[in-house]
């Protein structure tokens, strides 16, 4: 067991505990803007679907019900502009984090193989490579997107390329032109491309585009897979509901592996996902909540002396005061506000902090008043 755990870095969130205690000691209580966990209610139509499917004594299937696959393909066409997607092009997963962590292993990668991910990124991309004993390399998203052939990212032995658009933590969105260049580069070099698009429905100052769009991939899903989650757009983090979409030649073997591994989404959750993907109204309502919180926090942070970088999409504001991220964390913790230090997402984030929009309206207003004071 220790041989596996020894491959992993220190769990970053443990480092935040002393600052959490400081923030919690504030007379008005803590405003936790560190972890992007939803706080708003699960929409009633989704709860009802879950309850109606509660009497599910049998095993669910890994591939999901036909109704679930229909809901996924319908959403891909309606919301992302994907064309010609069939049941073979989709695969439910048990939340996106388990997929990110175990994908290199399930792809059969190991020593000598390389996994690439953005220099500022969700730390689980690196964890996935470590678990598989593969090598990993972080690349600069902006320079790579501008000219994939002219960057430092060497395709030699590169087997898996991660994109993240909109980005966690920065909120940066890759344009249709940039995605088209990257897809062409990956195909030219025989590199499998996985695009983490979990925040695709949360664009504010940009309209996120998927690698599944025909103007990006030329009408072919060869060598590309996108990752989608219902955690944020439908407040379903507690349901562990997500799915993959893309190349059947990749998803087919993953389906077989996941069958053997018992990686199946529960039947009630599958029914809930059908309801969630079949309704856009609750998504628009939740977007409005986040938009209002974003406006309040952004204005308060700017007035407090912060600079906001990128942040054109996703559920975070990526901000800096030009100092160590830990000094900023301490500064805000003293005011009862907890945020995530930027170096959790790579050394390039050493002077930034990530501020989540996932707090109640009341707590967001409390944070704004403290920043003003």
C-alpha cells in the first residue's frame, strides 16, 4: 500500500488548515471561498427523478441506461454543437475526478510514457500520471495555444495531452482557433487529447467552445475526448455525476476496463442526470446566482487593491496583489475570508489566489463588507 501512496504529493488542502482556523475565529464567522463546492439546492426536478428511481435493487450498468445515453447525446448536440454523436460516443463516469486520477492507468500508460497538462492546473492531472508511474510535463497554455509546433512541449513519448477550458484555476478560455490548432497538432503527432470542459456552461466574458465542435475537429472525433460534469452546472457534486464524449475507439476499451472494475454510476443518479441534462432552465437560474456573486466579489476585490487576471469563465476569480500567495491567504484569513493559494495549482501561481463563487448570497455579502472595511 505504501508503495502506491508514496507516489503521491502531500495533499495540498492540509496546508490550509491553520488559515482556516484563523478565518473561523472571525466574530462574523468564516466565509469559505477556497473550495468550489456548490452550496445552492439541487433543483427539485432532479431531486424528484432521484427519488422516483430510489427503488433500484439491481446492479446498474457501467454504460448507463439508453435514456441516459440519449440525454447525453441530446445535450452534446443542443449545447455544444456536436454532430453525429451516438451511444458509442459517450460513457458515464463516477464524477470527473476519479476519471482524471485513473485515466493514465486505464490507458495502460507507465514508465517512459509522458502525460502533459497546463502549467496552472487542477493537481489531479499530475496525480493521475504519478499513479501510473508515467512521466509528466507541465506546459504554458498561452504559448502552446498560440503555436503548438513552436513551444517547448516535445511530442516524443507523449501519450496523453490534457486541456482544461475553461481553466481551473484561472478561468481562461481557449478560443475556437486555438483549439483547432491544438487538435491538429495532437493528431499530427499521434497524441491522445482529453479536454476537461467541466465549466463549459459557465462563461462570463467569453463563450467557451468544446473540442467536439465540428469547426474545431473537422467533423471527426478521432483522437479526442471531452470530459463533462454536472457538479457545478446542476449542483450535483454530491451525486458524483459526469460523462465522457468523443472517440469510440478510446471509449470502447475504457468501457470494458470499467466494467471489470465495477466503476458504475448508481441507478438513481443515472435517472437524476437524465432529468438534469434534459432541462436548461435550472442551469440559467444557477448561472444568474453565480453572475451576481461574481460581480459583487470582483468589484470588492478590485477596490481592495487586487488585480483580476483571466477569470472570463468558470466559478473562480484568479487574483493577485503582487505578493506571495500565502501572504494573501493570511491577509484575507485575518478578515475571516478563506481562499485557495495559487501554488496549489503549480509554481506559476505563486503570487495569485483563487477565489470561489460558491458561497451563499449572505456569505458573499459578508465577504464584500469585510473587504470594504
